RNA sequence: GGUCCGGUAGCUCAGUUGGUAGAGCAAUGGACUGAAAAUCCAUGUGUCGCCGGUUCAAUCCCGGCUUGGACCA
């Protein structure tokens, strides 16, 4: 059985996952795009060393911050790990806030082999409109699902054609949009918005107390912040601070705001993209999983 | 006590030569297949500080009051 603990950031997912793994013979897999990186600790709200020892954790802390990590890389590792845990006849507990990563691992998403060194530089000077009409000419079906202003997606759809020789729409049509595992349960932690925002604000405050500034400062001295690892909330907001444009207080408020915005997007994703069962408290979620495990026996 | 400037959306403010108002941010809803903590889309009714006057019509003009700030005593 696979249980996915999802829901917004700061809702208590990690702690619940540990309890479930301990009580129901489970192992935990990270389902979060930024907790995969080494050295990013406080800002990613990674489980502490003590917590990591309370249950078996996988896919935390295994990617170098300079490496470009993608959904496909995650998918490969996650599926491998899921299969290993299942073969041990243990409960798989996936926990994290990145819905896309979880979906890509559990559903029949396929990523086609890409040619390297494909030149896309001719696209850079094009306006959004020009780029979009170019995509329409290449893959009209895919273009219908992308807004012309969403340059990143438009570019990606064009890149797929150049790098794989296949159309994005064709790749997706070849899939059944079904889960590739049996007995998968998405359990979402639902929190009243006001309460969640307070938790987020408090958590950012305690990140600063725990030494976030020191962590980010030493990373900034060591690495190029253009790497994807530093595009995460709690890291990218420090760039204007290091450049002398923002105060520390402004940086902190920005992190809080971005985290709140992010939490809202997470609700939308988990609400509409997967068959999530929502629980109003940690206890309720725990009991729900307990019921599933007992029924399974 | 006097002079001047301000009080308009949750916040910062714009505006209406008089016809009951709009930006940014926030907030809310949504999309999501190789950056996803990313990227993108949609949504603006608010006693225009209060009371009165002028007017067909006042948030706008006039008077008073209230309130914040600056300056002068």
C-alpha cells in the first residue's frame, strides 16, 4: 500500500509521516522538490537529524545544489524506491508538497529520451506572441492547453519537439492517465486558511531564529544562486538583501508572503489533480490511514 | 490658538473641469507532464472621514465638525 501525505506547507505532514512509518511498519519517501538538495536545511524545512533517525527516510538530501534536477530524475528514483519498499512488504509513505513530483511517479507519465545540445537560442528574441504562433504551427493541440503568456510552457513544448522529435500532445495522448500502482491513497491535511497563514508566519520566524540567515549567507558565498536549488522560497528572497536592496525585515516578510501564495497553489493542485481525501486534523488523518492498514490485513 | 497639507478598496495611492470611482500590492478562485517552492490565467460595491449648504445631480464646490501630519506662535 502507498499512502501519500499531501497538503500545504507547514501543515504538519512530516511529523505525521514519521508516526505512520513508526506505527505501521512503513518507510518514508520525500515528495518535495527542494528537500532533495544537500546543504539546504532550514529554508526547506527538512526533517531534523533526530527526526530522520526515527524512521527510514528516502530521497532526502541526495542531490548536489549545483545539479539541475528534474521531475524525470525524481520519477526514476522514486519509482525505484517505491518498488524496493513494496518488495519488503512494507507501507510506502510519500510525504511532501510537490504535487507534480508525486503525480509523475505514481501515474503513467512518460518522459521521452532527449537529444542533448539542441540549439534553442533562436527562440530567445521572439516575443510571447511570436513564440506562441510558432508553437501553434508545430503542435496545435498542445498549444490549446497553454496560455500565450506562459512563456516557460510554450518554450518547453517547442523544446520537446526539437529534443525528442515527438509532439508534447502525442506523448500525452499515448498515456492512459492512470496510476501505475495499486492501492494508492492520497491523504490531504486541510487547515483553515487563517490558521495556516499564522503557522506559516510563525514558521518563517523560527527559521530565522534557527539561523536561516547564516545558512543562506554561507551558501551564497559558496554557490552560484542561478542554480535551480536556490530558486526555492527562503533562498531566492535573500538575493536583494545581499545586493543591499532589501532589509532583513523586508526579506522575511517576502518569504512569508511567497510561502502563503505557494500554500494556496498547493491546495488547488491537490484538490483538483488527484483524488485526495481531506482530513481536518493530524489525528483524523492518522486514524484514516490506520483504518486502511487494518482493512488491508 | 493660527497657517498649510492630507483622510477614497485590507495596504500605498490615483482620479472625477460636478453625472456615485481605478491602479499596484495583498486577498480569493483556477490551470498545471523534463525549472513546479516554478510558470501562468481570472476576479475590484468601497457609508470616496462626519454633518449641513449650493445644485436636477456632490466623493469633487462652499461652511462647520472630526482626525492625522508639518510649520508658526
